[in-house]
């Protein structure tokens, strides 16, 4: 069996070597114009940034090398399998969409004749009168589904302290004693009954397993932005997830949903602390999943990611505005983890995971700082840069540095494409030609959005550092199209930043303007990129960004679409609308 410690050491050593090489290349380039303190700062920033990029690439390459075994066959339910609670936390969601997913999961379990071992608990933190009323109505409709009564429950908290983590913790404390395992879902989660059964079987056959995480694939994306993310989750993410599973071993990740926990282990190990001070750094932990995984590992339980588990799905944001809203919460939650880096008893890898999550957001302001310092350095007299052909060695070093960074970003994706062509995996994505086209478009689109996302994440980090609490805003899952007016409202400040940066460069360092355009042009076009990315595809079967589940949806996906269509039709009837309006007025009163 592969030793994660050896692979971790090799990956860290390789990443450090690559970062050191990038740093030396920059120093070689900078010395051509006279190395000074600004260059020293830039060298440090390049080392840190390159280390981050190299580590990300190493995860993908490890996933290609350690491909693991073939997906395990789902086995029949053992006689001694434990009892599982399926937890669905909701917060001002579209009740019809959410409850129809629950109905589809229930139907999938019914077909396997295992419903007696799986209960469903809807844990509501909703505070909108209309959302509360609709949840009540559609819960009654959910109870009309086969085998739902007596094993499907709904509870709403008046005080949603701790948000989702507090909601799950409250259930574990009040009702967890009745169950061996709990499958934690999100409101947009959908899972095959056979996958849930297999997860419970794996928990049952490994008494040391405290948490089992699946890899959720994005489904039902409509916009260009959403479909790009969906394609990545199906085509690229499995390889990266294998790399994560190989590296982390029994100290694996918890992504907060589509994962099964051992209730006894969770109850004994995962009482979340309230951080000292006020939000954003103090108070309740927003990115609770990483912390809960670390606490389970500290107590000696296995936390494992099994990428071979198919049948695990979620829905992603359909536009950059919704993505940034969610990312802002994750940013605040991850930056809170700096208070836990020295927590007693944690495994070294758990501490590194916290550091990795923090760096995921600090990377953007570091790149922005590097960009700003480079402009300042170029504006100083007696300095020479890439456009000056008289410094040939420095130009070559800079070019090599740029090529190296490009390779770090692109190599894993291109290797996945090549390997998939030999294994036949590309056939499931429309063939190698369309897989190649999809990967290249994904690379181009993500490159184009990189400066915009750099500004969004840098703003999020700045807001947290300035003490601004982003809270836990409700997700608008059905919102797709963003018109130019709303896109301008969301991105005007990026346009101003881009034009201001270009003006400064033209005024003080016109010789580097060509090198700055790839960064500032997307900033100046941010509203257009936001609006264009939110456009939905036309009807039919597109060949770009195609995924296997679009061509052949699984049984639970088909069942969910059938139930959703029927319930949507019911929701338009006058009697039901009258009941919802009456319930809403009652809740509001």
C-alpha cells in the first residue's frame, strides 16, 4: 500500500525545488538591471507563488500516477449494517427544488428495499416567511411519497446559531443517539440510493472510519460559466481528487456535504469552538468542515476520500456573481483557521491543510502585490526590463520564468487529456477532438477570468483584514442570467481599477504596457465577462463541455426531473398558491 508520508515528502520537495528555480530565474533576470530591495521582495513573492502553483500541479500529477483500483461494485446490504440519518440543512431555499431532490433520493432507496435503515431529516434554518411556508407545504407533499411517513422528518430552528454546522451539531446532540451514521447533504445535493448504501457498507466494515467523503459532480448547469465548472468537475476533478486522496490518506478532506460521518465519532470529537473576538476572525467558524476533519483525525479516526464512489452530485453557481458571494464566505472561513494552526494535538497534515486553505485566498493579493511592485520597479530610473533587447540574458530568464509558470498551470490538464485519450475515457466526453476543444476553451476562459477573480479574492481578503463580516448569505441557486446593468453594478470597480492601472503604466512605464495588457484588459471588461458567462445554452445536446451524465443521466437524476416537473405543475395551481399565501401570512404574523 502506498505510504502517504513518502508521497507528501516527495511532492513538497519537488514543489520547493520548482519554486527555488523560479526564484533563481527571476534573480537572474533582475540582476541584468541591478538587483535591489524591490527585487528581493519580488523574488520572495515569486517563490511563494510558484510554490503554491507547483503544489497544485503536483496534486494532479499524483492523481495520474496513482490511479488506484477500478470502481468497486456495489454490494448487497449486509445484515449488520448500521442505521443512517440523511441530513439536509436548508436556509431560505427553493422548497420545490430542494424537496424534489429528497423525494428522488427516497425513491432510489425504495427501489433497493432498504428504507428501514435510512431516515431523512430536513434541518431548516430558514427565516423568510415565504420560504418557511413553502417548506411546510412541500414537506406535507413529501410525506405522500412511498415509505416517507415515519422516516422523514422536518425541524426548523428559531435561532440558527452556528449556521449549517450548528444545525447539524444540534441534530447530533438531540437525535444522534438513534443512528450509527449520518449522511450530510446540501440543499442542492443529489445521490443515488446505491451509492448511499455502499457508503454505509464501507463505514460498517471499517470500524476506524470516522468520515467518508465522496467527490460530488456538478450537474444541471445551463450557463457558459456553469457548464465550464461542470465539465471540470467531471473531466479534471476525478484526477485531482485521486491526488488528494493519495496525499492525505487517513487524514483526508471534508467538504461539508455528500459525506457520511460516524455519529459516535463526530459527537465525541467535533464540538466546534467559538473563536475569541468578534467576526470576521472571531465567533463561529464558517469553514467548519476542515476543522471537523482535523478534529476527527486528532482523535484517531480515519477521514477518507473515496473518488471511486459514483452517484454523488451537486449543483454549482451559474454566474460569477453567485460564485463570488460563496467564495467570500469561504475566504472568511479559511482565514479564520490561522487561529487554529497551533491548536493542541492536531496532526501535522491537518495544520498544513489549514495553511493550504489560507494560502488559497492569500495567493491572489500576493500576485496583485507582485504586479504593483513590478510597475513601481519599472518606473524607477536606471533600470532595464524585458523590452530592452540589450539585456539578452535577463530577457531569456524572464521568458523562461513565464514559460515555467505556464507549464505549472497547464501541464496537469494536458496530461489528463493525453492519458484519457489512451484509456478511452475521452469517448464519454464526445471523443478526443471535443475533449481537447473543451479543455482548451476551459483553459482560455479560466485564464481570461483569472484577473477578475484575482481582484474579487483580493477584495475579499481586504474586507476580512479590515474587520468586515461577510456573514452567511442565502444562495440564489436558480439565478442564472446576469444582465449588463447588474453586471456593471457588480464589476464597475474592477473597470475603474483596470483603467487606473493602465493609465499609471502609460504615464510612467509605457515600455511594459504590452506585458500588462493580459492582466488589465479582462479587468476593464469585467461586466461584459460576467454577463456573457451567465448566458444559458440553447436546447439540444452541446458538444462543447459535454459530460457523460448529460448524454445518459442516472436513474436518480431522471427520477428527480420527473418529480420536479410534476411538482412545478402542482405549484402553479390556484388552490395550492392560495394555501402557500395563507401560510405565508400566518408565518409573517
